[in-house]
């Protein structure tokens, strides 16, 4: 059973076409990165810290003002 030169060339041409065309069509893509969280808690913690510092400042002012008035 002899393989004719025409069929060999046809198979070779098909393989070359497949090696060139198919990888270009596949185009591997990685998964999209996960979106950043809307809030990781640090901004909430910072807001609470600012409120507590403001409260401490107001209380300190009130206590020192009361000390000054009663002395």
C-alpha cells in the first residue's frame, strides 16, 4: 500500500495550516483579576478614630474650662 505524493503533500499542507491557524484562533486568556473590595474596614476604623479624638478634645476643653471657672 503505497502513499501517493499528492496525499502526502495534502496531509502535510493541512498540518502546516493547522499549526499556523489554530493557535492564533485559540488565544488563551487568563481570568480577570478580582475587583477591589468597596471597603476593607480601614476607612471605617479611621472615621471612628477621628470621632473619638474629637470627643476627647471636646471633653478635655469642657473639663479645663470648668476647672478654670471654679478656681
